[in-house]
C-alpha cells in the first residue's frame, strides 16, 4: 500500500502544485489526492489545457495522482441543480482519465443532512417522512449514466461514506441498497472508519470484511470519543466525539490495515486531517508517519499472495 493525503493545490489555494509536491516527497508520501474544482486539477482546465503540467510536476517529485476529489450532489431536490452536478461529475471522469488517475471520490448525495432521509427519529421504516427508498431510486437514475461513463473510461467511482455532509450512503444498509441499484465493478466505496466509531457501527474491521471487494479507496482519519462529554451531551451533542489524524484516536490501524488486506484492498491509505488538536501540514505528516510504521519497508521485496507490496491493482496509476 502507498500513502497519500488529501489537499488542494494551485489556483487560489495557499500553495502551488510544485510546493505541494515538494512537501509531499519530503514528508515521505507516495502520492496525492487533489480536487476537481478550482485548483491545478480543475476539470475545466485539464480538459482545455491538457494534463501535462500536472503530470510533469508530480513525476518530477516521483509522485502520482492517486485520486481526484469530485464531491457533487446528484440528489438535490432542485432538478436543475442535480443535473448540473451530474454534468460536473461526468466532466471529472473525463479529467481523471486524461490525468491517468484511476479513482475519483464523490458523494452519494442527499437533499438533507444528518441522516434525516430516514424520516422522523424513532419512526418505523416507510413512515410518511422516510425518503430512503425514494432517494435510492433517484440515485439509480442519476448514477446510471455516471457509472456507464466510468466503465467506458475505466475509472473507479468511489463513494464517500461520511455522514453529516449530505450522503445517503453512510451505513451498511444504505451501501447495500445503492450498490445493488447500480451494479458495476466501477462503483464502490471509500473506507473511512472514523465515522463508524462514533456511529457505533462496530467493530470496524468486520464492516470492512463485510464489503470486501467494494473498497476502491481508503480515505482515512481517526476518531476519539469522550465518555464524559457523551454523558453530559448525549448523542445529540457535538463535542463528545472528535476526528483525529491516524494514531491520535481510538482506532487500531494495524488491524484495520489487516482487514483491508484480507478484503483484497492493496491501493492507497490517504490521510485526511480534521483534527482540531493537530491541524495543518504537521498533522498530515504525523498521520502519514504513523501509517508508514505499520507497513513493511518499501524496499523489503515483500510479496503477499503473489502480489508485490507496492504494486497497485491499477497498474496505470504512474503515468
């Protein structure tokens, strides 16, 4: 497995792609995840001006683009907005193909936040305010052309599993429904167990094993639960759980990585930093270093089931 981190570079961001790549290499990252809007990998720019500047800059620092962030909400209640979002996502697939980037990560989408698509709390399935089945059908309609385009371009469309940010695909029940709605080996999930800890979807290693073969990316961060704050706020509060960079929370990354291996995943561990206690680049570097310590040395020649450790399932990742 290689180690990446999520950032944006170029455009109006705080650093250029050159600065980003230099820092990534200095801090022992193998690759980067960048966004499809507003920066160096903006889809409009890539499709108009070409990918060479991005690819040359990364290659100069012995890096590659592991994933393109393309969070677009195709389930908006406003049909015109939803169509525009679908067009942006289709454009991101074209851009990823031009960049020789095998994976994009996007939202499953939702018209409302915080899981309220299930309807009023403590109400039976199918109650008048439950929109889950309606939205799964909308997902099918909106994602069918997206997945067909991904198949044509050989791009993996990977769904973010985060809750509280507008996603119907935030738990095992809904993953099963949306993956069944659009069956394809080009549609899968991004592994981020930090959400499952505070949502009490445990143990996270079993969640990973239950969806073996559908993890197309690992967008990782840690999580810490304060029992004292949980007692004071209950689950409706905001401070009883906090995201951490890997190694600063309560998740066991050694067993998580083991579960990913057992599930056939051998691509990238991508550090995401929403750690209030360790913000910025120092937090990214800490998380990357923690994960690196759990992997065999890159020059060890380790082979697992006939597959070289550093060899990705997507051979074309390094242009």
